[in-house]
């Protein structure tokens, strides 16, 4: 699996299983998993993965994959 495909899968898993509210938080989680990525690359990855920020139950905005967003 290429680095990009692996990174995309890890990002998908993190966003799906955790409430992540900003790129810095996501970047730290990736670094903790020994995935080296720049902020610019992470930003581009989020666009390519079609990640959106949506409010959670407490009103805090968190990342979600567009296909995981349930319309109101």
C-alpha cells in the first residue's frame, strides 16, 4: 500500500472513530502513529477525502467524512 493510501486510511479511521476538531489535533495523532506529514499535505488530504466540519451533540465542530454526514 502506498504511503498516501495508508495515510488516507488512517485519517479516515481517526475521523470515523474519534472526535477531532482541528488539523493540529489530527496532525498530532498522525505523528503519534509515526506518520510524518506537513500541515499543507494534511490540508490537501482533507480536501481530497471530502472531510467537512459538523457540530457534535455539544455544539463543538468536528471532522466527518462527507459520506458519514446524516442530513437533518
